[in-house]
C-alpha cells in the first residue's frame, strides 16, 4: 500500500453520472466539463463505428451505432464497453462465419464476501454495486465510486454519496496524476490521508473532492493476471491516519476477487455480444 499524501501534480479529468444521490454544485467550469464529457464519450465510441463500417461495409456511422446499441441492449452490456471491446479484441478472420470459433467457455468465478446469491449469473451492474458496498463496509464510510479501465482511461461507472460536480469532474481520468490513476498504474492500493494538503492534487481537482465532503481517500485496483480492469475508491469525511493491515488485506482480497470476475465477464459475456454483433452484421450485408 502506498501513502499518497505526497505525490505528483494531478490530472484534469471530467465526467457524467452514475447511480448516486447528490446535488448540483454551480461552478464556472460546469459548461466546459459537459463539453469535455461529450467529447470523451464520443471518442470511446466513434472509432468502433468506423471499424464496423469498414469491416462489414455498412451504410455509415449511424448504422454502425444502431448495431452497437441493439447488441448492447440485448446483452445488457454498456454501449461504451461494447465499443471498447470492438477496438480491443483481435478482428475476426476474413470471411469467417464466427468471430470466435474455437473459444472455450468457463463458469463465472465465485464472489465470496459480496453477499450475492447465484453470483455466476449476476449482472455486471449488480456485481459492481455489491463490490462498492463491500469496500465501503471495510473502509467504514458511505462515500465511494467504481471506475472501469476502458479506452485507455478510467471511466466512472458507479458511485454513492458523491455530488454532481464530483462525478462530472472525475468521470473520465486519463492521466497518471490522480490517486486512482496512480493506483492503477502501480497496481497497488493508495491512501491519500488528507486531500487538503496532499501534493497529488491541483487546485481544481482538490476543490472537486473537498466540496463533495471528502477529506481523505483510498483507491483499490481491481486486478486479474497482472492487469488492472478497474478501481474502487472510498472517500472519508475526515483525514485518515491510515488503514489497518486487516483492512488492507480484506480490500486486496476483494480487488482480486472482483478483478477475476471482470476478466471472466470480458472473456465471456462481452465476447458473446461481439459474436452476435458479427453474425448480425454479416446477415445484413
């Protein structure tokens, strides 16, 4: 575990929403954040549209977007996650009837400690929500968020107890100069004991955290096979002296467990959706 009270200067991220309460906080940069969020959201989808148009000789980006949207809805996978997979996964063989003809299938890994019934069939959102609850229980707070690693960024996916300005500001984290991004880069837990004095933040990001009522934070990577697939961060109303070894160990177990499940989801549910997309696109030529 790394103490992030001292560190490098921060990023300038931005972002949308998720399921959490909170109130709007007027700021001079609200309009700029909204524009930035739209641009980053498009940047995660438009390259996938271009690939699909070229690969399947579609009429244009609108047809590609509709294909992504319909597949996303059918398989209950976020459209941006599906678009990321189109970019990330090796393309099918030319003329192949199946994208993954030799793919082995595996059962979902268990999710001990998340208090889920039938975890093998639980949806992505349910697992992330349960993982966030678990982390907040261990760290003894009621503020926190989940980010997923997609399209070279950490993208805010779930949150609770954090207001609109916070979620707009931190929806997309691109650089390596925030606590969560450093934890992802180093694949280690990072604690920021006091946001107000930590060197890791610049004035804008520090303000975004403090105005949400957070004075300290802890970031936990969700890892599998040496790869960071996401991040869960807890936020605390008061400065932290640090987490106990018992807490850190429990968090590490959760990060590994959830990371393993996310790896399974990427290589099972998401690939099922890609296979369907491939078949649908070929049949509509």
